[in-house]
C-alpha cells in the first residue's frame, strides 16, 4: 500500500514541476524546491513524501525540501502555499483533507 501511495504522490507532484513549453527563459529548477506538507512530521503522508522528495531531488539536480505546517485541518500549510509566489518552487502535498476543509 505504501508503494501505491508513493506512486500516486509522485504522479500528483511531477506534472506541477514540468515547465511550460517556452514559458520560462531560465532552466527549471534553478534553485531548491519547497514541498509543504500540511500534516505533522512522521505521519502517514510525511514519510512517503520525504522519499519522493529525495528521489525527485536526484532527478532534478536540486534540493527538494519538505516542510511540515500542520494544523487547522490542513489549512495552515495550504495557506502558506497559496500566498507563495506562483513560480513553481513551492508545492503543496494535497489530500482529501484539503477538499473536505474547503467544503466546511
């Protein structure tokens, strides 16, 4: 099950990292990437995300930093990403919690 979860997380994150054709003059990524996990460290999604970040960093040639921002039903971490510059260097590990919180 962990393997399936890792594949799902990887498939959800990789498209966000692919630059648009000709959209950027610089090579992407030119600096480290932050992945915000809106849950506590050591939880069910934190461990797989750290493994994915490690592999992604190797493939991209840049550091991929995982930051945990738990609280308020995942809205604290989500808010951090929503307020970040829209440059593709700050990503969110979203889950069904994000969809549920939005409806509440």
